[in-house]
């Protein structure tokens, strides 16, 4: 009964407009928008730092590809020794 009454109020355009104009609802919307924007900025900055850090580290070798080709860990280490010498 209570849920039906609440749904009928929220489906009433005039009630929704009055709520939207109220100070607590406006403030809640501002805080929500601020939090979302701040999270996006922090996420973007973190991804940029990670990309810069990865680029500075240089290219990585894919160890899993050697295993997929059938090579063992020992064969991979031996090939690295050959390259270093």
C-alpha cells in the first residue's frame, strides 16, 4: 500500500518538479555530480601515470608466448643467456 502511494507520487510531474526545486535534493545532486567528476579525474590521472610508468620501463617480453610455443622455462633462460653474450 505504501509503495503504491509512493510510486504514484513519484510519477506525478508536479511533485517531482517540487522535489527537484527543493534545497536538499539540489544539494544532493551537486554532491553526487562533484563526486562523479572527481572520481573521473582521479581515474584519468592514475591511468596516465600508469601509462607513463610503463613507457619508461621499456618493452616487456611476453613469457607466456614462449610457453605456448612449447618452449620450457629453461630453454627461454638459455636463449636469454645467448642473447646477452
